[in-house]
C-alpha cells in the first residue's frame, strides 16, 4: 500500500502545494509577505496531503482487491 500511497501523494501533493501558493499570491494581505510565506505554505500543502493520499490508496487497493 505504501508504494501506491507515495505515487498518489506525489500527484496530490503538487496540487495541495499549488493551491496553497495560489491563496498566498491572490490574497492581498498575504501577498505582501509572499517571499516568507510561499515556502511555508508549499511545505504545508505537501504535508496536509499525506493522510489524503493514504485514504485514496486504501480506496484504490479496495477497488482492485490488492492486485
């Protein structure tokens, strides 16, 4: 399951980091500190998607019966 979870996390982590970066860049009060906030929210976006990728990996393995 770990291999599937890592593959899913690579794809979803990029989306999470991009969404977090987009929020920082579009909110005017946050964009003033974008140079400090972008690395922080990008890493946070990757970390937040770890449990989501585990759930999706379990769902994939349940559908394929672990094949």
